[in-house]
């Protein structure tokens, strides 16, 4: 079908059109979804290649960014004498990354993908400016608010864009595209981070406020150009609230973005998880009134959140699409993702790098390479498994295999945790864990998307990534609580009497801990404390992996070439054709009845 033929069959929009329109299934399409479907009709093959090249460039930049800044967190928190709060910062970041994803998907659905991209980039820049300028741990931790909103927005918008412009058979492979830069940058990140550990670490954060926006321009320009083409062709719906007053606009925004739902979700997980990392250090410890109050209020907010979401009068466009919770595959995929990331944050983050530096006396560059081996291995395995999925048209078998390999890898981490193991043995455990992670993560997300209609893909992707991030936040909170409690007690138990006066400094700064020479009584006591605490974390991580297997078995094994998500416009997998609603599947539509 030619472009002109297709355009003649599409209704044109003006400022008087309503917020939503019904698709062929009777599903209500929000303005942002209408806009992206209109833009899809203007894509050419060449423009789509430019956009995907832009995604790769941005992913290349952010992959180095993540590796550098994650290693610099070790030095940033130590410079504030707050290394023990590394997990607290991680929990704050994980919670915010979790709760930001649904509203960012809502922004993309309400305003459009291009607009959400611009908002995300602004938050990303503000976050890194605040981190670079921070003078204490409080400012550094609060910067996670802007950074989490920005970086998470950019990441989820990449996945939403890929879902918008690909069919299911090609989506697993294309979803791996943002991860492929890790194959190169995994070896570069620690080298760059090393430069900032001996100099001003703040510039390790500040430089990304310039580099990332510049390298993201190709994608942003491609989106803007094609949105303008859609507007000129009369395909682009206007924002309905343009004719509204300020008060009416704010009311619409409150409803469309479900601001109350966002606030309840943020409060629930922040007030429940952050105290877990602080309880062992607060005055009065777990009897501290502030800790108790935070946990109680967080629990109340967690109860109120689903009640608010089900109250249709107050939340007509809920943060999380309730229909998705009736789908077995979606629920099982989210449960799988939750425990996958929880185990990751108990075993590989946030203290594994510190363990390598302090307990095994590994250099910062070598420790960085070992820590990032997981990223390298998972990227390779995810790309390979995506190709296999493309040609076999199934995903479940490989996901189950990935779960078993992931569990094996974490079990081997526990086996070779002791200081007598060689670095080669440690590296092999990271490779095995990474292979398993790559084999299960991409197929699990694909399964969740396959169970959703096109209108729900953004919400389903956001739901999956939200639950995954919450799993990471829970894992980080649990590891922080265990670390802060055990390290303090074990240092007090094992340190020589003369060194116990320095216990607070050793506990608060991993740099101070590594300053004691290997073989000295102090360093031996520190190593024993780290080693025994890491053992506890890994035992819990192994146990956390167990629910992943039944969750994976509960997911429907869709034959992906028979699933039609009603994707319109130029998409990868359509043999270069523009496809109208209902044409993107190659066989009959599979009913998603669980």
C-alpha cells in the first residue's frame, strides 16, 4: 500500500477532537498513542534506520555513564564518610526508578514519545548537575530523584519506541540493541573511572550533562522531523487541552497522569525500604520513633495504592492498567523479574565491588572489570537468544534455561566466595550468572509484551520494568540492612583492641579499610568481616532465585508469529511495507485469554 493510499484512509484531526479514540478492539487510545501511530505512518525505512542508530548512540553513551558512575559511587560515598550508606543511595535510586516508569509511560501515552524524551533528558541533566555539586551524602542521595526520573525515562522510552516500530518476532532482537554497547564499553568504563578516582570525582558525573544530550540528538531530531511530517499531512491529533484554561488543564493533567497514584507508590516503597538500610544505624536502632513511623506510614500507603487505582471515579486512567493484573503471563513475568533483580542486588550489587577491593585486595580497574563481566556476558547471551527467538518463534524454553543457569551461577558465587579462590574462578561465576540473566530477562519482557494489546504495550513494559526495579530496591534494602548490621558487629568482634577506636572510620569508608596493609591484624579482621557478611547475602540470593522457576513455568508459550498487536505504519518485520491496523501479524490473531 502506498503512503498516499494509506493517508487517504486515515481520519484527520483538529483541535476539537477528543482526548481518545476507539481502536478496532474498542480499546481507548490516548492522545500520545494516537500521535505515535500517526508519526509511524510517515516513517521511511531510512528515517527508521537513523532513529535506531540514534538509539544505539545514546545507549553507547549511557552504558559508559552507568559503568563509570556506579564505580565512582564507591569513592563519592567514602568522601562523605558514608560508605555504609551506599545501599541507602541505591534504594533511593531503585525506588525512584521503579515508580518513575509508570508515570513516564503515561506521559508518553498522554503527550507523545518525543515530548516524554525531552522531559526525561532535562531531568537527567539536572540529576548529574546536583550529584557533581553535592557537598554531603544528603544532597548526593536527593540528586537520585532527578537522575532516576531522567535515566529511567530515557531507558523505558527506548523500549517503548522499539515496541512501537517492530513486530514481536524482531522485538526481542531490537530490544537488545540498547545493551549491545556493553560489549565494548565494559572494558572502557573502569579505565575512565580510574582517572576520576585519583582526581576530581565530581567531573565523572558532570561530563555526562554535555556528552549524553549531544549524542542523543540524532534520535531526537529523527522523532521531531517525522512528527512535523505527520503534522503537515494532517495526521497528528492536537492536544485537547490546548483550548482549556490553566485550572482545567491542571485537572486534566492530574487525572491523566494519576499524580495521586504516583505519590502513593513513591511514599509506600520509599518509607518501607529506606528505613531498612538506616534502622541499624539510627539512634535507638529499630526502636527509633522515626523509623517506626516511616514503616507504618509506608505500609498504609501500600494498602491505599491499589484501593485508589481501583476507584474509577478518582482514578479514571490508573497508573497501572488493571486489566494487565488479570493476565497470568503478565503477572508471572513480573514475579520472575522481581526475584531476578532482587537476587542481583543481593549478590552483585551494591557491595560486590567493595568486597573485591577490600576482602580480595583487587585493584580498582580489575575489580571494575570483574563486576562488569556480568553486563558483558548477559549482553552477548541476550543478543544470541534474541536471534534464536526470531527464528524459532518461541521464547519460553530459553527463558526457563536461563533461570536454571542464573541460579547455578549465584550458587557458584557462594561456593567460590572465600579469599582462597582465584580471580579466574570469580570471573567464571560472573560469566555464568550473566549468561543466565541475558537468557531470561529479554524473553520475560517479550512474553509480557506479547500478552498485551498495542495500546497497553507502554503500560505493560512500564509495569514489568517497575516490578523489576522494585525487586532491585527490595534486594538493595535487604543487603543494606544485613551489611550495616553485620559489618559493624563483626568489626567490633574481630578488630584488635587498639584498632577498635577507628571502627567507625573503617565502617564508613572502604578507602580507609583498604589503607591497612594485607596481612596486618586490622586488615585480616576487616577481610573476615566482609567475607562472612558476603556469605550471608549470597545464601539469601540463592533462596530468592527459587520462586523464579515456577513463575517462568506459568507464562504462556506464545507462538510469536501468530500474535497480532495491531501495530500500524512502518515497522521492522513488515518486509519494508507500511502496515495498517491488523496487518502486522502473519497468521491469525491469537486471543490473549489466560
